[in-house]
């Protein structure tokens, strides 16, 4: 595939503390790549370094085969063939939507393309309004169009959906994905929301204290995390000893115990039946049952180990009952 962005051994420190430590990865043409990690993992620092808003201590950044950062080169932000959409959208409150869109450095030269973007983003009826007069979802689309109006080779997005409520977020996320895919845009999205990463991206980069923890497709990261940190970052899970499921090909060493463990999502635990007798099993005494409407969250205990199972039809289960669960790992 054609690499648009290449980052090699990138490091950045603040007060002698690493925000990024020897980070390397690539983004290919048309890929939507998400960057996830806990607070302070270096996500926003990475975006600022690529955008030219910060200067790295070490490492190299190449955009479309042209170095924009290395030991001897620093290309100014306005000269880089990339644009950034900030977390708060950064729309100018004293400008109309139309004026905001055409504020970009190359936008006035791309009027035909801008017109298509406005239509695609469905914001034609907002052009004469001011940012405070439109919804959060519309503001997000305006900020996106303003960045795309410059026709950048790389689009950077910093927590683009974080200010939206859950009902609006799902709709805007779907619209955003549709627009980016139609334009075949190469995008690097920083997000703290694992669901965003799973839904939007082709590839996901997981950072932990400035280091690369894992890079893979969202599906593989969710199903086959390489550490407990990654497993827990991507939603509810049970960290169970590998010895309980010796047939598993996917395990990691737990730092706190040095034991090999497996991440098992609650929905992967099912009530044992004769048809799944070959699957790994775990026996536990039910300590709690929570009805969440479409399924039952069952808490069970096996010796000192407490785990959760999501059971579709668990109405006949009782607290205190000992049940054998099969584990569907794939």
C-alpha cells in the first residue's frame, strides 16, 4: 500500500518525562487510523508533533515521501500538507459558516470542491448562520469541511466526537465515516472512546505512557489484545488464567502476577451444554444477577476469581447456584 505518513522513533519529553518514547508507525492512503490510550498516554502530543505545533526531541516524520521533521528539518505548520480538526472545533464565532469554511489557506482556490463538500456534509442551509446558531453536529461538520477545503493529503482529528451527547454521537459518527470514505481521505483520529475506534477506523494504534502497546485492526485488538492494559481499554472483560483454557492461542503475560492470562469478554461466556463440550470451561458460584433488559449480567466466583458473564436467557439462574460456563474464544 501507498504510505502517506511515516513516523520513525519519535520521542518528546516535558520536564524530563516522556510524552512519547521511540514511537514508529505508518498510515497508508485512504486509511482511517485511530490513536487510543488512557489519559496522558501521548495521544494529543503525537497530533501536535505531526501538525508542527510542537517540535520532537528525536525521530523522523515523513509526509508523502517528504520529511517534515528530522534532525535537520522542521517544516512550518502552514507549509505541511495536512490539516487538523480540534476537539472544540475552533470555529470563529464572529464569522458565518461560509466565512469559516473559506478561511482556509487553499479554500478560495477550491470553490468547486468546497461546494461538493458542503453538499456532502449537508450544511448548505447553514452557510449564512454563525456557529452559535447551529447544532453541535453541524459545527463538527463545518469544522470538517473547513479542514478538507484545503485538500490536505492527511487529516488530523483531535477527539472530534467528545463534545456530543450519546444520541447525537452515533449519528454524527456514521456521517463522518461516510464522508471520509467517499473522499478516500487518509485520517489520523485521536480518541479516548474505544467504541469510536472500533466503529470508525481501519487500523488502531494503542499508546501506553508514550509507548506503542499494540497496532492492528480494531477487531483483532478487541479479540486478541496483547496486554491487560489493551484488553481493559476496549471494554468490559475478564482476565482469566491461561491454565483454565490451555487450547487458547492468544494470551499475554500479566505484569502484576507474571502469569499468562487470556482476555475473555462477558459475552464469550455461555452456559455449558452438551453441544459445546469441547470448549474451555470455568465453574463458578453465582453471586449476583443484573437484568439489563436484553440480557443478564451474571457475576460468579471461582475460588478467589470473580468474573462476569452476559447471558441472553438467564431468567432461570439463581444466586448461590453453581454453574459451568463454556468459553467461546473465537
